[in-house]
C-alpha cells in the first residue's frame, strides 16, 4: 500500500487492530475423538469432524497461526469452531466481513512468520498493517466489484487447471497406447528374468567411513534421469562396495518412505561420476539382458498402469513398501527388435516434449492469474479501484 494516499472524503487509513480483534481457541484435536455432534470444527487442512459445541454464532475469519499453511485466511460460517492451531479474526462494528477478508488477503503475512521447525504467526506482529477504511456502503461496493473480478478469474483458473489435466492425460494415454498395441514381434517376460535387484544403503548420523553421494527419495521429482548434481553427501560405514555403486543404465525405484503415492517412482542413471549410490528407501534395477533397453524399460515403469500395479502390490503394516518380489513378477512387454525399441523411445521423447510445452503454457497461465488477483487487491486497498471493469482476461 502506498505511504501517502489521496483518499476520497470520509475514507481513512487505519490499522488492522482498529477494525478487528483476534481470539484464540483452546481446542486440541487429539481431544475430539469421543465428541460427536452437529457443529463443524476445522483445522488447517479443513473440516476435522462434527462436534457437540460451537464457538461462534456468526460468520468470522480464521487464520492459521501454527504449522503448515501459516498465515492463510479463510471465511468461516456461523455455528462452527477451529482448533488451537488457528485463531479467530472478528470484525468490529461497521466493518464488512467480506471486505475485511479481501483486505487481509492483500497482506504479505510471510514477513511476520517466525519459527523454523514449527512456523507461527501472532496478531501482535501484524496488527499495525494498514487498513483502508471507508463507510460501510463503500466497503460493500468494493466487495461487489472484487467478487465479480475474482469470479471471472476463478473461472479462468478452473479452465486452465482442466487444460493442464487434459494435457497430462493426453500424454499418459499416448504413452499407454504405445505399450498396449503390440506388434507380432513383441515378447513378454517377467522383470526378474531380465534384471537383478538390490536394496539401497542404510546409514546413520553415527556412521563412520567413506563419504559418498546418495540418491534419495527427494531426488525423484517428476524427472527421468538421476540428477548429476546437488545430491546429498553422506558418510557410510566402511567403504562403498562396487556392487552398490550406480552404473549407467541402472534404474532406481522408490521402495518406501511413508507415502504410497511415491512407491514405484523411477529414475534412470545416465552419466554417473564419482562415488554414487542410493538410499535404503530405494531399489536398484540392473538389466542383465541385452534384449531390452534401459531407456525403454524405465519409460514402461513410469506408466500409470504399471505404477498402479506396483503400488497395489506393496506390502507392510501401516506403511506400504515395494519389495524385490513385486518387481520380479512384473510382466514387461517389449519388441524383440532393439531398433523398434529405439523408435518407440524417439516417439515418446517427442510426445513428452510437446506435452511439457503445453503444461508449461497452462502453468504460466495459472501463475499469471494468481498475480492478477494480487494486483487487483493491491489496487483495491490503495484506493485505486474506482471502476467495475477491474479485470479483463
């Protein structure tokens, strides 16, 4: 907001503490297990459950004050409550709740966040943020303009998100069709007939021995190749065995890390230099057959159908994990001609490139729309939103 504003008659520049108050909740989520009722209670991630009590009988705003999502403001319905990791924001007299909500949406709360392990934010820190006050009818006029603007933007966002989804599905469908429409000279074998498997290295902070680079689960980020830089360096017990060293053509799969959606995610090792291995949360797949290319196999393992099969085959109590037996029994269809495999790889590269280009376009569109929202809010609370035609897409 500008430091000096030329405000219309009757408008004032106040602070957040002038127009609203905060109130704390003393409700702990772990004490709600036996409470049942008709009134919703919310946490940072949304609805927790319905309980026998409510704290607010009128609509209000909540703000996440501790943990993930800190600083996020949400408009809440009457006859609801929040747990202690959130705070209530309650408007004072002659303050429109929606206007207050939009005003808080324009605040950069990140600059007030403290704490590394558990981030938190306090009302006392941001209470002096400027607030553009105007008579109630003017507040409501601004709200109606912003509602219309944001409705238009939200529709554009929904369209861009659908287009992004369609682009991803188009790539996946193309990928799947290539592997399902088999020619006469195709073969099918168990992965265990084509490759050997080895679990990754386990190490602790107390390990004493050689320092090596390690490929961990964090490196499996929508990528095809094992990263060649920014790998973590760790100390292992003793020295790195040759059998644990990554080689060109090795494929790594996520074995477990507590998230079933990551099980079976794969990377292909390309240019490997130095002492590089992989963590105990991963499994290495090393081909011992020249009849199938590592590049072809890795692409097959990345299809949704294959990933789904691997995830559903995961075992373990509480936390599923992929094991070598699941990989061994996975059926792999492939052309017997290596040349045909190379042609398929080229097709997939082209489809992937085109799909990524589309995804980047829609991701940029989404980013631009979010920036447009911020720009409109900045204008609104700098006293510059004077027309109902505030947004053009």
